[in-house]
């Protein structure tokens, strides 16, 4: 018989029945899945579990001793008052204890259990904790009793045969004293998983190690074979830890090998060099810039400029907190592309942002954006705009200008520009406000340069990805490991300071009224105010632009708040609204009027909105933001939102209105946001508070699947070490020809990600 392989169906080692239960309960399909289903923790029978710490509804496995047992007989089979079904004929109750707490376990119509649950016997009990008469209990738990004496047999509950192979595996495991506790379900308790794992470990025998021997030796890590054995069946906890360290390293290593290979593949691509020149549109733009660049902008600008001058495509991530001046950096890069006779495109995540970028860039360029117009400058170019809502005529004209090369800069939404837009010669793709990591960026990478000559046709455009969500270093290494990273870590001078306060109307009713009073004062002083709500409130299905999941009808909505402000609270002010379901012209119109000078009769004083204004919206006179039901938003979202105020040099105010309980996690989040304006500090708080998968974003579910032990933030040193090792391995053998097991690992990671990429569409 040939030995089962890791890719084989589980049924090969466990039999069909167990395989089915493992699949349906825990999603484990292959031998590899099972062996990678690591224990959640280990029980050392010397350490008794604290029975007092059990939570109702939790599925638990506890190690305890039987204290007492009794069986009651009830009136035979009579229906019970107020209850459906028959009353049990017998009720067997045992009290078990771990030396500290006590717990009742109960069985109906299984009086024979009394003979097994002898007081004094110890064992593992598994079941779901429920409440009965104010006390905690396990109803019908499964159990395995420890032997009475050294030579004794394990006594399993009725489903198991103590003399079977499985039974003996369990005996042995328990005799070793360390008991692995697996993530389990009611139908598949921990010790049955343990049995299945044992069968799998014995069956597969030698396993090829994906990590090269010298990499392991340098770090003193065990082989995969040994690590899998030790993680599941350790002799002591130190052995388990050692095994886990190796498996954790393996996760980081596999991922870094994938990224190192991708990087190499990118390096092999060609691009057309787009070097700077000192007599072009960029130079003209710099010369008339009304302010001086920050040192950070200058440094990052140099990094990008030299990337663009190379004959390999740039793949650079530009990180910078809200308001750090990324747009300007991006525009200067785009002008460099234009200077070399090519085109640059800026992809924005929403229509509102695309329109705003178009306005900002046109304004910043001034007469340099007047190409083709009467009185336009010689070095000028045209800035085209492509959005889903524009009319067919405008769209046709823009497409024509893009195809002819007339438009040097093109701004549009991600969605639109990923379709077939014909560029005369696309030199640079800038992807703005990338918080949905990964997917869009990869889509952008597939955009082709479409130059007239063959060389340019095969060449790829340079790519710059921008994000205002600060990404901790190791997450960047993991998620964007195939990109170079630049950081804008210095705000432009003359920014105002934003004070943030948490307002809790339920606790201090007067504070909200005071907030509206403050709004009036700000407006009277010529400033603008945002009011942000978690819901739109017109009850139509949510659009892409909004985050609206799980919003109950009691949370504030734009529609309701606008009505209330206009009628009751601020009847003397001009209140407007913007949200993702308004027609594009109305959105644009509201933002335009909000940006008008205070004395303009057409202006809006207070803009009520959803998170559509979260990124990029830039109205320098906006001084104050009131976020209603602020607990509905995440840390980075609040930070982004708040970044919309104090952009003109005056100080700003942000009020986070909430009725979340004091000391609740939601309140702590809000307090954290109120306590600092440093986006990187908040990103770390955020990352630590959330699960790993959430940091990587929903688009990273595939990567999350392959990361079981590794926690990207906590395990920074592992990630860094694995990256070094991976780069050396890939440099030496780029195709991994000599390392079939590593090739398999890489293929699995790639497959997972591809599957998820296709799901995303
Ligand atoms: P980000 O996109 O990084 O949030 P922006 O690019 O929108 O930030 O810049 C925020 C504001 O700061 C804009 O009004 C921009 O014109 C201005 N700005 C950018 N760089 C400078 C600078 N070096 N000096 C003064 N103001 C700047
Ligand atoms: Mg921006």
C-alpha cells in the first residue's frame, strides 16, 4: 500500500464517517488540513481547569474529577406541564470538580452511566455549557475517563470502543500527560480530533519539508515531520512551543517566498523610462507652486522620480497620514510622465473623489491645464475625467482625448478605468486611497502600456499606490511585500490642530445642545461644519460608497438629521447633504456649495453626510465635524473623517457623539481617537484590537487562511527573519527547482489567493 499524501482526502486515513464529521464541522478536507489543525492549547493534567471560568454557550473540554453521582427516577413518561415531549424516565446527575469549581453534568434516560461515573474518577468531559436553575451544567457531555490505576484501561463513553486503535491512541496520549485541546465542535470533540490526527501522523510517515535544511539549521528549528508530531503530541509544553515556533516561521516564510518571487517577476518586466527634464511642465509647475514642498515631499519625490527614470516598472506604495500632501506628490509624478510624452492616470475609489481630484488638479495646474484652449500655454496639458455618471457626449469626448494623447492626465474611478480604455501611451498609474488592500492594486498592475511602438506596447506602466491608512511595518511587508514603500511623515506647515472630544448625551444631556451652539458660532465666524451619520436613511439598498452593515434603525441617518437640523435645531443655517445614493450632479453641487466663501448667497454652512466624505474631500474653511453614533465607525475611519477639518490653517474641532456604555470596547476606541492625532499610533491600536484577518482586509481572506499561528503585528521579528531567508532562497533558485515541497507550499498559497481574487471579481 502506498502511503497517503498530504493532499489526499481525509477519508483515506480516518475512514469515511470521521472524515465527513471533520469536514462538515471544521472544514477539514485533506490530510494536510487535519495536520494543520493545531491544538488551541494544551492541558497538563497536573493543572486542573478552572470550572468557575466557564461561559454559558461555550463548547468546552474540561479535565475534572467525579465528586458524586445519583440517578433519580421520575414519573414514567408522563408529559410535563408546560413542556412539549416526554419527561425523562431517569435523570442521572453527577457533580464534577477541578478542585476549585464544581459543575453538574446530566444525562436523561442513561442510568447506566452511574456505573461509569464513579466518584473519584478523573477524565475529560466535553460539551456545551448551559444554565439550569441558576447553575452551570453540561447536558449529555461526552467523556473519556482516565485509568483508575497505572495498568488500567481508558474508559470512553458509549461511542468508542476502548480496545480499538482509536481508543489506544487516546490511552497513549493521556498517559503522556500533555493533552492537546483542539478547536472542536459538539459532534467532533477534542479527543476525537486527537485520534484522527494520530491516525494521520502515523499513516503519512515521512513528510517532505518545504523549508531548506540550512535555513532550519541556522535557526535550530525542527523538521516539518518532527514539528507536526510535536505540535500534536508533545512530551512537554516546551516541545510544543518549539514546534509551534517552527510552524509559525513556515507560514511567514511561505508567504515571503511568494512575495520574493513576485518581486522578481516584476523586476523582469520592462517599462519605458520616464526621466525628468528641467524645461518641462513639471519644472513650470514647481516654479509657480505657491508654497514650498515639505522635506518629506521632496525626499519621496526624489524616490519616485528615480523609479520613473528606470526601465523597470515602479511599484511603490506611498503612505502618508491624512493631509500629509500625497496628492501633490502624485501630481508631480504625473507631470514627470507627461514631460516624457506619455500619459498618467489617477484612479480614485469613488465618484466624489474622482471629481474632487479632477477639480484640485485642474486648479493646481492653473493655466498649465489649458492645453488647446485659446491663450493656453505651450507646455500645458489637458486633465480628462471619466466617471460612471457623466453623459455619453462628455464621455466620448474624454475617451477621444485619451486615445489621441491630448489628455496627459486622466482622472477616474477604479471601476471605470479598469475597463478597456484606450490610451495613446500610458506611462504611470496612480491608485489613490487604497484601503481595500491588494485587489485594486493588482488590477492596476495588469493595466498595460499601450504605446505606439512595439517596445512600449510590451512595457508596463509605472505604478504608484497611495494610502492614508497607516500600515504597520510588518503588515506592509506581508500585504505589500512586493512593493517599495515611501512614507510622508511630515505634515505641511500651517495645519491647524484638531481637538477631539467624546460626547455622551445619555450621560451629559447638555453637551449635545452645547455642540449645536458651537456649530452656530463657527458658522457665524465664517467657517463650515460637517455632520456625519452612519446611515443614509432612505431605506434603499446600500451603495458601494457607504458602509452600512448592521446599522439598526435607531442610528442617525442623513435624511432624518437634515430634516431635524433644518426644522428644529439650526433653522437659521443653510444645511445641505451628500451621500452615495444622490445623483452625481447633486453630490458635486453640494460639495461645491459647501466650498464657497461664507458670504456667497449660494453657499452651504452645514453639510450632513455619510462616509462619502471620508477620504480626500478638501474644504479649507471646514473647522468642525460632529460625528453622530461615532461608535458605528472604526478607528481608522474616524481618523480619516476627522482629517477633513482644519485643513486651512485654523484649528479644528471634532466631536464624537455616542451612547455606547462607559468602558465598552466602542467607548475605548473613541477615547483612543480622541487621545491622539497620530495616525500611526492609531493604526497600531486598531491593529492590536482587531483580529489579524481584519487588518489584512476582507480581500485578504486567502492569505488569512494560510496564516494560522502567525500574527503579523506581534510576530514582527519572525516576519523580518523569514523575509531575509526567503529572499536568499529565491535569489539562489528563483524557480525553486530543487525544492519541490517548497514549490507545493507556494502553489497552495497562490491558489488560495487566486481563488479569492476570482471571487472578488
Ligand atoms: P492627503 O491627500 O495626503 O490627505 P492632500 O494632498 O490633500 O493630503 O494635502 C492636504 C492639503 O495640504 C491640500 O490643501 C494641499 O494643497 C496642501 N499642501 C500639500 N503640500 C503642501 C505644502 N508643502 N505646503 C503647504 N500646503 C500643502
Ligand atoms: Mg488625498
